[in-house]
C-alpha cells in the first residue's frame, strides 16, 4: 500500500509531540474507549470486578501505556517501512488475546475512534483532516494484521476440533440433537419423525440419520468458512435450507438454541482442550452459517410476497372486499368502527364506501409488505403515517384489533395462493392437452 510523504510527515510529527506525555495520553486513550463503549470494561480482568475509578487503576495505566505505544509505533513503522513490523510471537499473542475476548469488527472501530480523539487532543490546533486520514489508515493496517492472525488461529482451532469429532460423528451428532431438545423441548414438534412419536429420541433411527446430516453440514461449513473465508454450499442446498427453515417458522431465537447446543456438544467432545478461543471460533463460524440461511429465507419470503401480490393485483377489488368482509366475520363488532357501516343495514359487500375503503387499505397494506421485503423498511410519506396514527387513535384501535386485521389479511392471501395454485394446475392441464393434441395430430396416438 502506498503512502504519501505528507502522511508520513504528519504521523511522525504528531508522535514526537505525544511521546512527551505518553502516560497521560495513554490513560486518556483508554478512558475514551470506556466513554464510547462502557460495556468494554468487562473485557479487562483488572476492571470488570473493580469499583475503582478507571483513571486510578494502576493495572489499567500500565496496560494503556503498552497498547498506546504499540499502536503509535506500529503506525510510524508503517509509514517508514511500508509495513507493520511486529514479531511473530507478539502478533500471535495479539491474535490469541483478541480471539479469547471475542473481539469483532465494531470493537476495532471503537478503538480507532478513541485513538483519533486522543491524537486530536494531543495535537490541538495542528489537527486536520489529513492528519485524521493518516492515523486512520495506519490504525486500519494494524487492525487488519491482528484480524488476519485471529482468522488463522480460528481456522486452526476449528480444524483441530473437527478432526477429533470426525472420529465419532454418530455419537456427537446425536448428542447435538438431544441437547437441542434439552434446551427447548418444544422443538420436538418441528420434526415430523418426533412430534407424534413416544419413542425415546435417542432410539429414533430417523433422528439419528437427520442428526448426522445436520451436524456434518454445520461443522464442515465452519471449517470451510475458516479455511476459505466464505461459505461454499451448493445453491440448491442453500435454497433447500432456506425453504425448510421458512416452512418450520424458524426465528432468530431458534438459531441461538442450535448454536448453544453445538457449542455444548463440541465442549463435551474436546474435554480439556476446550477454551474461550475455541468457543469464539466455532461461535463465529456458526453465526455466519446462520446468517447465510437467514438471508436465503429473506430472499424466499420476498419472492413469496411478490408472487402472491402479483396474483392479487389481478383482482384488487375482489380481494380487498374479501379482506374486509373477513375482518367483519372474525369481529362483527368492528362494524361500529366505520362510519359508513355502523348505521347502515345494507349488506357490507354491497356498500360502495366499504368497497372503496377496502381497496385503499388493502393496497396500502400489501404495497407496504412489498416495500418491507425489498428495502428492509416500510417507506410511507410522513403525512400518511401521521394520518394513519391519528385515525387509529381516534377509533380507539388497540393491539387486539391489529391481530384481527392480520388474521383477515392472512386468510385473504391464503385464498389468493389457492387461486394461484389452481391457475398453475390449469396451465399444466392446458399444456398437457396441447401436447396430446400435438402428438395426436402427428399420429403418435
């Protein structure tokens, strides 16, 4: 990476100033970290169980000087030699310590911000945008070196532990799944081969086979992630994982249960070899696998919402009316919430005001769902949102009412899905008839 002479000069110049007051600036650096992220206190053994003011803690002072000096000197090395020169043992130790503490990217960004604030304070009026960029680039290079070492150590830990577990996959797979059921007994209902069975799970051959499949995929994915830096699952496998998890209604807490079961299983398999670094290495790998499955689930959800909306758009008046009449079927008293219904004896389906209102509400609801899936948020004009809030407030709408509307919406979409399926089958039948006609015309039958 190339650096300008100006950047080198700025870092050297500022470091010469800071060297005159390392103790105070080191302490300022660390107290700034704690100001930005108070929870970071728990990462330091000499702080987490202490009520002492951090500034008065002698161990903090000593640690602060060590870290601040190393960071600043690494920045200087980078500009003088074009690379950060840290002994292999120091880098390995940094990687190990950061791994053990569960340090992730946001933590590095907090330290960077604290460093820049400290240098700015030390330099005073000489501080400028160029100085900020020069120190920022240097810190990023140091952070990248530490992260690379962390990744190398994580890969080694995961690979080493997987080699141990591969010796007895059936046993550890079964332990993994029975641990899931210990943590969350209700999870039994998610597996067709368990939910209606009184058999002890450990004796269930289908559970054993499924457990091996899932455990192997999880562990091999973890090894891939640490070796290659990415998850290498066939697209069909990832799509199937997304589909199955979506069908089962899997949510974020379910992934956390599986993660806990995985870590307990590996801990049991490794015995004394298990440590904090191993836990973090496997935890990170699992999180990345879970993130890939969640992303696929979101993509499939988006496709399902879009697909069903395309069907419903073909007959918005019909589906809108179905939506509103379903609300009234579920909660007949809701009729009193609508001025155009409460004093009318007219059949709701024949009420023109209801029809117009139904279209407006149904379209807004469905289009918001599409927005949410496409953009990750609902984008409504502020005036529309204020109006919706005002109207719902004036009508005394409460949580229970929202649940009624949700149920009506889902029933309506279900009807649309049935229609979509029917249209699909009709299309297949039509195609089949055409093919038969073609074969018949050519004399094949």
